[in-house]
């Protein structure tokens, strides 16, 4: 566990160990302590500090408890013997020994601190006397039950109180706190500082500073001593104070001086524990008024019950009589626990009865206690007061000369507060913040920032990087007297827009301070509190985030490589293939061949141009289909079905040729560039020089991450120096962050090219001190600017697009995805026309075949399937049907009749080539012209 340098954790301080050693020697100096044969547990020893308010309340409450028991009991009477510890552990140990030896007490109760309880427990172990401690402790040694088996703790464990404080800090997003406690010279922070630090870490908060106040009794002038300690806080901006432990008198002096020095002004927050809040009912009202606006943790107990009202009335009468010097006689939680401690002992004795009693039997009877006392549920587990399921802590707000009760602590870190009490697991409305309304210091109407906010007298000191390579981000012109003209740039304009948003809630005075140095040194100046913030093009990195608080990034960041370029593809032999992808070329060829086949099928029977040998038919068909890509063909088309196929094909041709021409023209006219540098590894292998901004983190990144040699890296301080270095040939590549790369390429895109980002970083952001609430407000304002489009507007204002670079984009090859619908239309049309043609062909073949067979006296059904297939193929090829004749005498007539019959067929019917001349006259040819 890490603490601030000045923190103290003296749970077992050297002085306390020395005291413990002395007491053990004193105990051993007695030869022995004999347990009396007539053990008398009705003798009760009480050790309190009668000079303190706490001791006075405990003494009065114990007297009332014993008096009541003796009044109501007939068989058993209790005898109470007091001893004064004077607040000293050694004195408490001596007093315990005297009570055991001289008063023969059978049980000891009291002790207000853990140090007193530990020493008295050692005495009780030797004498085998049960010890009931009223001291509260946050850390209990794990071997306590073995080391002090006769010790019973009546005081509550303060761990829940610490968790409640951490939940309050987390609910209001306070990131850094200052802890104040009064040193008691023995236990320091009573073991509370370490658990508090751990609990705060669960809410991403931490202890920034610890103020250790000496015991008020040791100060001749408490105000001066407190003033000296608070003076150390003037250099610390955190204004969330947690008073972990303090006596009421010290708390009065502390808040008086804190209010006088301005530590209880607006934007501050104070939280007190029950070491102070438990005495609020008995403190002077003028003392409470100094604490106005503070939050407190107070143990809850029912003030409306009849038992409490009866006890309170009796307590006030007796207390006023014994201590007239006290301002108030109201009983507090310590009085109630003291009363309940006597009740525990009395009930344990009653359960034992009148038989033979031993210390161990009494201890067992005490540990078996289970009842509802004035302070709440009283039962034990492992020698400690068990954690009741009831909500026992309540948050209070000090207002005026008193306090008001706010919410209960629910023990649930997700929803820690509730207006309703009762059991912890019961259903109730829970909240993440106090339901309020809360009166804060300075009567602030909103939640305080918990931070020293800038004022006109003490504005926010903002560092500005003065040595920047690209001045469009931040530019410092010392010659200008007007602050608006002295500091300009993209980052400056964003911050000024952010301030306009923040000023809707609070004022933010600031001043810009130019900083000449590296970015790492600039960030470290915020870490060392030399500067309050940094506004500029600072890259968000992991090692920087551990030291400072970054805002939401307002620009992306990454590392890109820039290198000179040369033209490519202008002289490549296969450039004509680039407009289409290889897949596109393959599908285009396939659809061409398919269309060619369909045209041949539809035309070869009726069109003389598509007849002849197979070579002539193939050549004519291929020529007909392919030539339509460029010019009108000379072949005529006679079938209407073919005309439909050709029209769709011409549509495909028109779209393809237009797209091809446009794409190729673009490739020939648009400059296509390629880098002279292959990659980073090529640069390192050839040991070529590279350039970068030496003031940024890039140089270290190139050395440690990318592995470049130091002698190959040149520092370049200006964007124009990069151009000079490239032209002189002293560097082969430059490594720039992404925002700078875009600015450089926007001006010099004709001769240089940039790679995709080699690495990504957190972006560009503003820098604030760790824990600063202003950082969160600025982040929210940046998001607002982004949503409103203001960031986009400022980016366009400072980095306008260049018209010269708008045409440098490479032309994308056309792919099948661009034309698949056109190909589907062409293929579907051709297939549909082919099926229609095939259907008519089969129908005509069946009718003609049946007719010819009947004329020749043959039976068509008697022909084999193979014979019929051959006849169909011949019919498709020649348009003739040949069936064997029964007599040769009829052959000539039959042929004449078939020819006559065929000549009389309709225009959609297939005809033989011999009828072509008559068909030409009946259906004039159509010439399709390609323009």
C-alpha cells in the first residue's frame, strides 16, 4: 500500500511497543497473580478517562446501569469500581492491575483506545479476568483471539464507516482527497489510514496529502500549530478534506482556522467521522457553526424509543449534577454502549446463577449475549461485536448551529444511500448520491468540485508549446499585444470554444504561458504542478497518462511514413487490361460466346449467311457477335427471336464500351504514383536516414519500438524543413503523426505519398493535473463541440482541402459487382429465346414427322429412339425429315409434296434452305446498324 510521503501509519508505533514492554515487565515483577478462591465476578472494574467528555459520559451511563440492576435484582448485586486512565495506555494497565489485586474485580470494562485495550488485555490474560473494550478499531490483529482470549470488543469496527466515506467521495467523482487526523502519540491514525486508502482506490480516488496534527493537549497555542500545518496545503489544489480522527476540542480549533484561511470556501468539501459527529449533541453550538457545510458519519440509534427517553432523562439529571461545567448533558453513542456493556455483564451473571463461577464460564456467558440494547443489536462473534444486519450508519449535514440527517449507508457500493432505515437486505429506494438537499461550504448550490478553482487573482496557468513544427495547430506570436492574435491555431480555437461552454456553469480565468522545450518536459511541468494545464497538440500516451489527466481527444493520432514518389502505370504494356478485373474479363468472354451460340442456333436454318461448312458457320457467328462491339455488321437477321437477343446484347455492348472507355481514359489522365521506399524494414536494412520532430515522442518511438539507429534519425523542427531535406536527399523518409501527415500531404501531395498509419495512439488532448475536475468538464465540452459540428468546422477552417490533391486518387477497376444485373438480363433473355425456339422446333418436328410418315405409309412410332434422335438432329441442321419409303415409285412425288407443303408454312415455322428465296420476298430483311 502506497501512501503520500508525509502519511503516518503508526498502528504499532515504537512508543507503544515500548510501553507494552514496560507493562509486561511490571506484570512479571509480581511473583504471581493468584485467582481468588472465592471468585467474585459481581465486582466490576471500569477504566475511563474521567477528564474527557467521552469518559464522563461512559462513567455516568455505567453508574445508571448498575443502579438499575441493583434496584431490580434481589439475588445479585453489582459493585462498580472506577479507575482513571488519563488517556495513557500505561496508566490504564497499572489501573487494571490495581483493580484486580486490590478490588478483586471479576471483569473489567472501558478503555477508549485500542492501545489501552491491548495493554489491559495482557493484564486480564495473566489474571484470567474478562476484559470488555469500548474502543473502536479498524484493524484487529489476526491472532487476537489466541493472544488475548479474555478480550471482548464492545466497540464497533470502523471499516463500514471507512467504506461509507469512500462511497461519498466516489459518488461525487472527487479524485483526490486530503486526510486530517490528530495524533494520539501512540496509535497515530489508529490503523484507519490504510483501509481508507484501499477503499478510495475502488472509486479511482487517492489520498494526495495527509495532515497530522499533534495532540491538542501538547500544544501551548493550538491555533498557531494548526495554522502552520494548514499552510502546507496552500500549494495543493485538492479541496476534499476527510477528518479521520480528532477530539472535539481539536475539531473546534481546526474548523475555526480552516474557515479563517479560506479552506471552507466554495468548491471545498469536508467529511468528518464519528469521533467528532458523536459529540455534536453535546458540543457548543458556536463550535458547530464553524463546521457548517460539512458531511458527517454518525452511528444511528433510535431516539424515540421509550427505553432511550427514560435513560436520557435520568442521564441528563445525573450528568448535570456531577459535571456542571459541561455545556450539554445529552447522551451520545458512547454513553449508550457503556450502558449496554454493564447490561452484558449483568445478564451474563444472571445466566450463570448462584453456582460456582469461573472466569471462563463468565466469558462464555458474555459471548453468548444476544439482546437489543440502547445502542442497537448486541451480540458477539469471535470475541467481537457482530455486524448487525440493521443499517447503523447515517450521513448527516452540518447546517447552522446543528445538523440534519440525510441518508443511511446501505453497505452496497453500487447504490450506497437510502432515505429509509431497517435491515440491509430489505427492499427500499436506493440512490448513488445523497438524496439531499446538501448545504455545502459557501452555500454552493451545486456539488463542489473539490478542487481549488482558478480566480481572477490566481488564474489557471496553461502551458503552450512554443517550438512546434506545424504552426497551424499552435502558433505563438510574441510581437502581438492582443492575446487573441498572440496565440492562434486549431488547438487554441478549440480551447476557447470549450471555455465558452464551461462559463455557462462557472468562470474559468486562465493565462497562456509559452513553453520552450520538449512535449515530455511540458507534460512533466503539469505533473510537478509548475503548470496547471497544457493546451496544444499533445499526444495521449500511456506513460503520460500515469502522471497527468488527459481530456477526451479532439483529433486522432497515429504514426505515418512519408516518402517521395514516382509515376507508375503510364508506360506499362498491359494498361489496357486495367479497366476491368480479371473476373470481369472472363464473364464478358463467357457471355459473348453464349450469345454467339444462341444467334447461330436461331439463324443457321433460315439465314444463308450462317450456312455452309462448319468452319464458315463458326467464323460467321463469331464475327457477327464480336464485331457488334465496334461497328455495324453486314450479315442480315431474319428471325424476330434473334432480333430480341441481339437488341439486349447491343445494350450490354453499349454499357461495357462506355464504361471501359471512361475508365481507361481516367487511368491515362490521372497521375498514379508509387513510393520510392518499400517499407520500414527496407529503410533499416539499407541504413537510410529518416526525419522526425525531435521535440515529440516520435524519436524515442522510432528508436525503441521500430528499431532505427540513432545516427540514422535527423531532428526536423519545421514543416518546410522536411521539404528541403527531401530535396537535398539527406532523408529518404519522414515519420509524422497523423494530423501533421495530413497537413503535409495537403500541400505536397504531387511529389510525396503517405502510408497507412503504422501505429495508433490515444489522439490529441489537453492536459490537466491528476484529479482535476476541470479535465472531466473539458472532456464533456469537447464531446458537445463534436456533436454540434464545431470541431468539423474548425478543422475545415484551419486545414482546407487542396484542389490540387483532389485528383490524385487511384481509379478503381470495374468489377463484376458493377454489372452483374446486366449480365443476368442478357443471359436470361438469350436463354428464354432459345427455349421458345426449341419448343416451336419440337412441335413442328412432331407434326411434320407424323405427316411424312403417314404419306410414305410408315409408322412413326415403330422408329427407334436412336433413329428419331438422328432425324431430329438432321431436322435442326437442314429442316428436312427423311423416312424410308415403302415403294420407290412414290419417292419423287413425295418429295414434291413435301416441298410444296413446306413452302406453304407460316413465317414462324422452320423452312428448308430451298425455300429461302420465297421467304425473303415474304419477309423483307432487316439490317441492324451500329452507331
